[in-house]
C-alpha cells in the first residue's frame, strides 16, 4: 500500500492548551474569591458585579466550559488526529471552533456579573449566547465527524466513541434545556414552568456532569493513560461495556437532584434506581484505567504525568461511588442543600477533571515542543500541593455539610427546633469555610507553579506546528473477514455509532420528561395559586438577576424539621406559573418558599433594612448588602412585554392586561412605599427594592386560604 | 391527557429491551477475536512518531 504524507495540526492544540491554562487560572481565582466572600462578605467592595450571587455562576461556567471545555478540545484535537491518522478535516472549522468558543466565554465573563442570567444552573447564559454555543458546538461536531469519515485507520478506537457520544448528547441537552421565550436582547423566560422546568433543568444539569465533565474525559483517559504508561488499556472488552452501559444509564439519573421535592415520586424513584446502577459502569471504567498500570506501578514513581492520572482516576472512582450514595433518599435527606454537595463536585472537579488535565498538559507540552519537561521537581511539587489542596478543600466542607444538616434537623426534648435561627447553623461552619478557602489556595498555588513550569518547558524547546506523519490510505474495497459484520457496524461506521448513541441517550430523557409534561395528574393544580402581579413579576426578575437562588432554595421538603422551620411543605401545583423555577440547590441562607407566609412573614421595613445591610437585622449574617436596589430605579419598560410573554407560555393573565399592568404595578408599589413611610423609611415607589419586597412578601401566600381546592 | 392507557406494559418492555441489549453486548464482547482486540487496543500506541 502506498504511504500518504500528511501532517498533524499541533497549532490548534496549542491554542486550546493556552486557553485551558488561562481560563483554568481565572476560573479558579473566581472560585477562591467566592469562597472567601462566604467568610468575608464585604469582599465584594459594595460592587454589584462582584456579589456572590453573580460570581458563583461565573465560577461554575468558567471552570466547566472554559477550563474543562478547552481541555476537552485540546485533548480531542490532539488524540483524534493521531488515532485516525489524519489531519483534522478543516483547519478553518478548527479555528472557528476555537475563536467562537473563546468569544462565548468572553460574553459569559461580561454578562454573568452584569446579572444577565436565566438562573438555571450551568445554563445561566442568556438566549443569544445559547444560540452561539449551539452553532460552535455543531462546528466542532461537523469537523470531528468529517475527520472520522476521511480517516486512514479503519477501526475507531473507543476514545472516539466517547467523543461522539459527548457531541451528540451535549447538543441534545443544550437545545432542550435552552427552550426559552426571548423578551428582549438578553432577557428570556424558560419555556417550561415549575416542576417540568426543574426536571428538564436537572436532566440537563446532571448530564452536563455526565457528558461534559465525564465522557470526554473518559475518552482522554482511554487515550492518554495508555500513552503515558506505554501499554495498552487493561481490557478493551471492558471499555466497550463501559461505554454502552455508561451512556445508556447516565441519562436517567437526573431526578436524583430533586429527591423529596415536588417532582412526582415515580420520577424520583427512576432517578434513584439508575443512579445506583451507575456504579457498575463507572467503576468498570475506573478499574480499567487503574489496571492499565498493572505491573507498571514503578513507572508512577518516576512520572508526574502518571501520578496526576492515577489520582484523577481515583477521584473519579470516589465521586462515582459517592454520587450514587447521595442519590439514596435517606442519604440525600441529609446531604441535599448542604456543602456536602459542594465537596462532592470538587472531588470530581479538582481531582478528576483538574488532575487529568494537568497530567495531559505535562504529557503534551514536552512532546509538542520536542523537549523535556523543565523541572520534574516542580511537577512533583504541583502534584503534592494539589493533592493536599483537594484534601484541605473537601474535608472541611464534608464536615460543614454534616454539621449544618444535623443542626437543621435537631429537636429539643420538648419537640422544638434546637436551632430555630438558621443563622446559628451558618456561623457554626464559618471556620470550615475558611479552611476550604485555604485548601483552594493551595490548589491554585500548584496550578501557578505548573504554569511557570510549562512556560519554561515551551521556551526550552521548538514548537512543532505541523507534525509530519505518513500512513496508507484506507482500501476502498475492503473485504471484511467472515463473521465480522457486527464489528464493522459498530467500529467502522461512525454515523451508525452516532445514531445508536442518540437512541441510547434519548430513551431515558423521553421517558422521564414526556409524561411529566403531558399527564395532568403529575402536576395537580391548586385553584388558589394565582399569577404574580406585575410588580411581583418584576421583583422576581430582580431575584433572578441578583442570583438569590444560588444561596436560597424555594423548596420545603416534607420533613418535620423543615415544616417546623418554614411551614407547609412545597406542592407541585404551587409552581405552575414559575418560568423559570427557582427551587435552588444549596441553602447558604434559609429557604424562602414561604418567606411571605404567615409563619415567617416580616414587615416590609425588615426586608428594606435587611437588603440595605443584612447584619442590622441578622447580626453575623454573611449575606452581602444590596444598596443599589434602593438607589436604582426599576426598569418597567418591558413589563407589558413580560406579561404577554407569560401569557404565551400559558400564564392566565387576561387579554389586554398589558394596558392595566403598569397601573397595578404603580398602585402596589405606592402601597408598599406608603407602609415603609409609616415606619419612618422614605423611599420612592419607583425603586427596585419595592419590587423585590413585593415578590418576597408574596412567596408562600397562595396556599394560605381556607378553601384549598386541588384538582388531582 | 389524564393518563396513559396500558402504561403497565411499558416497564416490562423497557426491561426486556435493556436486558437483551446488554446480554447481546456481553456476547459480542466475549466472542471478539483475540487478535482483533489486540489490534484495537494498540491503536493509541501504534503511531508513527
């Protein structure tokens, strides 16, 4: 067979590597800032852009989509060309992929601190950026699939299966979770409401973890671990089972984020069952990765690359065992809404994604710059300080999670809550928050050392922009061996594989989401639940803008410890007009679902003073002050559009209510301002704070009427 | 729509599909020729570099 000469595009890999490192450092520093703000709330310096509620989404988006995202592209572009023995199909598409992705990140860095957010976790970016993400993702997928089509290697290695599954599933998740009705440029409402919105969001959120943080990195594991250890994967057979079982099962597990919520029980149970089943493929994959080193563990002593990879795979094993455990309802009752979840995701984030990325970088840069690593000592230092950083990060947070949860649930002998003031359970864990920030600092120091080490390495070598290679072309008239039919279907037909992957991941999503959307009995309506008034709706949008849902849940679970503290547990029918849902996933502050209800209701002046400076009303509070809400005028230019958008989405505002909306809004605002004036607080009714107070006072009032009628 | 008619059969169908898919997958994997496996697992290592 005649050899064809071609070259691998290292330049695109270099670009993605630089972006990975730059955004890794930025994303982690933002995370450290957010962590420090929990101990020192004044750290935002009174600037709205820097409040926890706005930079927490910036941190999660930066590390997931900018750090890990660029890491995925770097690893995929490097490994795919070599596994398929061809250059990427189109250098132009590769570059559009790169620059488009960086543009999306830039727009996130600008818009999230400004408060442009959909409030849906890891999908906070507003609709114009969502469209950009979809386009760039398709560019990536097209370039990948076409590269597979014009490959010179007949067999498609399992790593590439993982890449394909990543591409198709992330596309499906992103599109379905981003259905939203634009009101204006940078403002939209989720197409779904309440329980359905929550289900779609966590179907997305869980699978963003599965198909953005896990499957592409498993692909990278299956390529880079054998490369670094210079031996094939432990069991290729196991990798096939691993792949199909993982993508089949993962997609079902989303509802485990909604245990004990108003989600129908059957959906919760499905989520639990599939989460437990996930242990099998996850651990199969982990063992496959670790056992690749069997008989070669001595290499780990000498290779920083392998050290990082071993800890990464171990962290993968730990978090994929812990995840299913947290999906058990009895465990979830303790872990949910606490820092346990934060610790859990950071074992995955810092350990699995972070360390595998670092291992990959230490492997790639000497290779691509044709030199040796500048300093093995520094790489080892990075490894140890990074590992210590993970430990110092996670242990205090586990401790904080257990402590707080137990305090929430503790009753006195007389049957009263032992800690009726939520704040007591927060101040108790502040030392753990401080230690967590220390752990994060150690981790970042390690990363900075790596940056120096890698730059010095690159400087000492010569970058190979286009790496020359040669391979024979595929025989056009290949005759498969007898009995090879299935091999051919699965391993050599990328499109068949792609379609099968789509089928595998679609089933779970469809079975969970469609019945919730179609069958009325899943969401019993409550006749006393009415749409928000225009002022409350505007207040709700401020709640979203400030990211209140990052620290406050609106979901009272059916536990005595919660109904004692907050009131009646939350019902599915209470959320039917909530586009988007605002259940939250973490209680750094108390639940607000019944903030305006009889049990918790506070005077308007309390809310005013609390937003101006939380510590005046709750001494020791770690909530930041929101003085701009009092200074800034509420933007009512879109109120009418918001009302008609809500009607389009099924909220029963009467026809033509747009005309009346602003009059009603003004009247309600004057009423609240008047009440505040009676208490000695002079504030103009046009201020934002008035709308926010209106919303907070509305929460939980719908079902307080005596004649509760449900339509089961 | 209030309910789905005949919903009881769905879990059974799902189980049968899942079960047979994975039985088939195991059979396929176990029956793969050793030489072929070796060829596949060495793909990352057989690069001309």
